[in-house]
């Protein structure tokens, strides 16, 4: 196996079955990064506890997400795929890092303010400490690289600040300041054509859906809002269906639709049907693999437990150094 360039870490909340936004925004990149880096991909269930109302679906969502990751091409024989809470060292490190993080900085963060706007009835302690736990997630495994979109850059900069505070406070170099690997993530809009695709807004297209359900969802997509009749020329530049055609259809078909739409030579329903067909075709291998892996649910959990075993080993190595640096008795 070729020597890898370094270690990457990325985490995502257990949101269950994944949608196109998850795939294009994260999973596709996860799959590609495995070739170059030693990768740790974590389902961050503890983070999820800060906002979810019930934990009833936590296990199922974790399973569904892991299944989708595996079906999409994550390779457990190389990458470490695991659940955050299966590595308890992360909560220990979170506690130590919280001692070197100023409360005022945490409460000033725009993300914290946004969270309390979204959850005014549940402003819990975990919400404030979220960036500290996120930092613990990364540095526990000495991951030097974190793939993030540019909008996430301030979070990583804050993590680097916490690491510097810890190293300075305890006069050590134990923790590594993670570097950002800027990813060019397309902004995937939901079927409303307005907001980012997401389950909470119910504007998503699920990867594991049947071809029929996928087509039904695609047919609900909002197109160029100025195009009222078939005879009106459309503008693909402001049409979400066209944006996705560019990802899932051939360059020739994209070019044809671009031309035909502008001269009212194709209707939106036909255009969407063609997109749905191309999308379903692209997702065929994923869906087949998902069905195959899904026949043995225990195997998915075994993969997650084996991933946690490997992650715990790395974590404990770091924690031995951390405890030593703090001079815990
Ligand atoms: Fe969008 Fe296609 Fe309709 Fe043009 S024809 S507005 S690209 S859905």
C-alpha cells in the first residue's frame, strides 16, 4: 500500500439515511481522501445529544448512516469508521480542554448564538462546550488534517486556538494544531430550490430511496421561478435541477439541456424526468451494495466496534501523554 500523507479526521452527526447533500458535501470527499490519507470517520453521537429531543432513533440513525457510508465506498479495512461515544477518552480530553478555554469566547461564537436561537428552550451546557468537544475529537487522534468547507474555517481556527492554549498552559507540544484541508463543496439546495438540502427541512432526496420515490421527489423540485409556461424560455443558471444535472448527467446532455431550456425547447417535467433517470442510474451501484451489506446488520456494528477498538488505541496513546503533560497525580 502506498505511504499515506498524514491523518485526517472528520465527524458527522448520526442523521440516519443520507441524502444527496450529505453525499456531495461530505461522503464523496471522504471516499476520495482514503486514497491519500489515513482517515478516521466518526459518527458524533455525543454532539447529537446537544440538540435532539429523544434518543429513540439514535441507534437506528447511527446504523443507517454507517451503512450508507460503507455502501458509498468507505473502506473499513483502511479507514477507521467508528462512533464517538465508543471512545470515552474523548470526554476526558474535552474536560481538560475546557479548562483552557475562556467561557466568554465560547458564548461569543456566532454558532452558539445561532444554536440558542434555534433551541431557545434547551440552552444546555453541552451547546456551549460544543467547539471544545469538537477540538477533542480532532486532536485526540493527532489528526493533522481536517477537511472542511471554507464556511467552517473559523471553527477550525478556534480549535487551533484551544490547542495552543493547552500546549502553552502545560508547557508541552503534545497536541497538534490541525490544518484545514479546504474542500470545494458544492452548495446543494433542497427540492425547494432555496435552502440547503437537509432532513429537518424535508427538502432532501434520499440516496437509498427507490427509483420511483426518487423520481417522485425530483418531480417536486422547484425550477426557474420565472418560467411559468412551456413556451417561456428558461434560465438554467438559476435552476436547481440544472445544477444537479451538471453533476449527474453527461456533458453532452447538460449542453443540450442548457440550449433547449433557453429556447423553450424542453419542458421542466421532461427535464426533471431525465435528471431522475440519470440520478437513479448513478445511484444503482450504491443501492445494490447497500442492499447487500444491509443483509447482515451485525456486520455493520462489528465494523463500527472494530473501528472503535483501533480509535481507542490511538486515543489512549494521546491521553497518556496528555495526563503526563498536565502532571496529573
Ligand atoms: Fe430547469 Fe430544466 Fe426547467 Fe430549464 S428545463 S428551467 S433547466 S428544469
